[in-house]
């Protein structure tokens, strides 16, 4: 039978096809209809593809039994793979490799799928996420470029390409693609998000507020990652415009509270609270609640970018034991992780996290010492340019606190020259100059 994109699926069950399509549109459109693949696979165990989707779901949910679920469904997918098509076999191989933490192999399978089976939009979406986690902007765009001709009529494909273009700093094309996707399908939150990235990168804050506010009703049915992340972007426009009250109100009403146990909700909250504090805003006791939820996590030391946020929340919320455990886990990962990613933990995530603990205590000298070698290599830990800018702000604030004016003033000048001047950067420059005794 065929799925909604015309890909062959080895099954005779309409229920399986329905589950594959619902799962795919949830992943591509940032919805919530994922669990259906478990039932569908249990009812149709000979379909390798739907079993592989069960395995994928096990890999991205965050419950304690996640890996057991992943293994159960991936084992079933492997058993069914002999009867599967070449596309399905490659898809299964990619997910099994991802489960084994063999990212080069997983990416190589997804690349072959993008080249040979560009109708497989789900595989391309997974590949773009893997590249995102590795800070590989070229990979993110490459995979979208491979599939776009096969999906000219699909908004999600244009949304994916928009984000790849944005991360490659091809901003005008990114905005065009993002707007196109939104016109094709108003509820394409990933495309809204790509255009928001363009606007923040160019300092178009008022436009950004309008763009995101107009589209925000479309996010109500999104999964908590997309919902809180798009609201985070909207709050960021307010914050950089020095509308601090607006940003705090958005934190309370939308950014924190959707699913407090989920990693992405937590890091959106951490990132916003941290930036508010850097801007001089008193965030009250908000760290306590975030830190409580971060301390309760069973899944940590999985992505360097996430750990680097968790660390700061735990430090700010006084979660001493959980912080010590997280750091010990990072130290181990920095030694034991596969070759492909080990250096990212050892040379970037671990020293940066140690520097953030120092920063939380006001020890700016140690922050500079630890963050210095890592801060120019932040791209390797994944996330977007806009997200990683937080770490650059920590670097700048630490240098300022230590009166390192000859290093820090050119950095702030560069920020102002890089985009349309925004209030937050202008205030930063004014306070730096005042501190340095300059006009
Ligand atoms: Fe973003």
C-alpha cells in the first residue's frame, strides 16, 4: 500500500497506513498524534515500517521505559525487514543505528534515502533534526534541498527548507520559503519559526512581534516543544525590545507550564529566565520551580545543548545533589561517548557547563577561564544560532564584570553592527562604555 506521500509500505492494513500518516503529519507539523503507531504495530507486526516508527517514538519520548519500548519495536522492525522494500530497510537501518548511538551510520542512511527516495519526507525531517543537534547547518539545508522538488506542493517541505536556509544565513531566501509555507498552510509552525529566526537575526523586533502574534492561535494544538518554543521566540522579541514586563508575562502564560517534565519546555524556560537576568530583570523565585522539574529528570547527559541549560537551572535553584550528578555524568560522557561526538562533550559542553556553575556564583574570573577555550566552538553542541547567542551573552557579561574592556567592547560593537540596532544591545553598549569611563 502507499502512504500519503506515495511511498510504498509493506502492509495490507489500512489501519497501519492511517497510523503511518498520522504519525508523519504529527512529526512534520509538530502535532501530538504519535502513540497510534504502538497499537498499529502490535496489530500488524509484520510491517517493518510501522514498527520502526514505534522504535522512533521510544527514542524521543522521555519516560523511564523509553529504551525498552525502542528496543521492542526496533527488534520487531528488524525481524520484518527481510520482507520490506529497500526504502523501508534503509529507514529501519537508520533508526537502529541511531539507537546504537552510531550517528554517522544513521545520517548516511538518511542521506541515501533523501537522494534515492525523496518522497520520504519523514526521513528528511529526522535527518534535519539530527543535523540540528550536531550544529551542522550545511546538512540541515542539504537534506531539505534534496527533497524539495518532490514536495513542491507540501508546506512542511518548504518550512524545513526555510529553516535550513536561515541557519545557513541565507536570510532573504529563508523568509521567502517560510512565508510561502505559511501561505500554503497557515498552521505550519516550523515555517513561522523559521521566519521568526530571520527577524531576530536582522533585528526586526516590531515586525517579529506582529508576525508571531498573528500566527500564535495556530500553535494551540502543537506539541509542547513547538508551542513553548514559538512563544519563547515571541518573548525574545519583547525582551530585546526591552519590554521586560511583556517577556515575563509571556514566560508565565505560555513558555513555562505546558509540559514541565519535557526537556524542550525546560530549556525554553531556562533560556528565557537566564536572558531576563542578564538584562537586569529580577525573575523572583521562578528558578525554583524549573530546577525542581529539571532535578526530577531521569534522562540527562543525552544532548550537550540540553545539559548546558539544565546545569544553570540546577545551580540557580539550589539543587546541589542533582547538579553534582549531572556534572559527573557529563564527565563520564566526555570520556565514553563515541568518537563522533566525544570531543563536543569534552572540549565544549563540559567546560562551558563548569563555567556556568561559576557564573551562577558570580565567579566571573573562573567563568572566563573555563568558557574561553569553548565559546568559539559552541556550534558543535547543536541548537540554533539564536539559542546559542545566550552563551555569547554570558561571555560578554563575564568580561564586563572583570573589566576586560579591550576584549568586550569590540564584541558589543560587532553585535550592534551585525543587525539593525536593538534596544538591548544599545543598553549593553551604554553600560559597558560607562563602566569603562568612555563617552
Ligand atoms: Fe528557534
